[in-house]
C-alpha cells in the first residue's frame, strides 16, 4: 500500500496518475495548501521541504518527497513506464520538466494567473519563456508519438503542467503536436481517474 500525500496541483497529479497507471493500491491523504497543511509537523517528517507530493510505501517503510524522484521510484518498483531501452531519454526529458517547465510555469501561475498586472516585466519574460518551452516540446513531438519512446514517466511528468495551458495563456492550436499528445494522453483512463485526486470535482481542460 502506498500512502499518498497530495493536493490538486500539477506535481501532485503526476503521482496519482502514476499510481493509477501502475495499479498499485494507494490511500490518499489530502494536504490542503490553502490551509497550510504542508507545514504540519507530521507532514514535515515525510516531506522536510514542506512540499507535496510525498509518499510512504508501507511495504518497506520508504518515505519520499519530490515528484520526479517519486516517479522514478514507482517506475523501478513496478518495472513499468521507464523501459530500459529509453531510460536515458526518459530521464533527460524528466529533468527538462523538473528544471524548466515546472519552475517557469509555476511562476506563470503566480504572476499571470493569480496576480496579473502586478509585474508587467515578469509577465512578459515568463510568456516568452513558456512559448519557447512549448515550442521545444512541440518540436520533440513532431517526430515522436510520446516524449521519450513509449508512454512513460516523462509524459506523466509533463502532462499535468500542460493541462494548465489556459493559465499559461497558451493556445494549443498553435502547437498542433502538443495538442495531439495532450488529447491522446487525456483520454487514458488512468489519467482521467488520477487527475481529480484528491477529489474536488476538477475536470480535465479540453482545448
């Protein structure tokens, strides 16, 4: 049994989608960021950086934070979604998401979605960078059905961030390869089920 500590954010959705894809049994422990649950002493024992998601694997007592590391752990635990033939490509694009897409899109959520107009310079800079990142992904998907070989943790890491394309002020019609990949991934039963964890009634945005 996997204990999943999460909230309805792109990073949180990575792990609930991964757990649904692998079929591992799990229990959801909501960490309400609006109520500052991430600072509770009990949660800090699991995630010292006070960020979601985090897991505790009851099979071996392993406690983990950081979504990228958790994806790798679950892939190796199950032997799924990180095939050896594409291992380094998968890790390459996973790191690209962790170092580029996540930080920049996360800042865009703050400056462009929640507080637009507060800092025009920052908004402009983020918009340019996000357009560049979407272009990189679109170019990659022009010649590849998925990001790194077969469907993998690389796709799972990226898709929840792209699902907030509206917050990024991105028109997916301008990135036809990303749109094709996004809709194909959105149609997967595990993605549909894992998206709304913890259950809040959220629906997958469809361009």
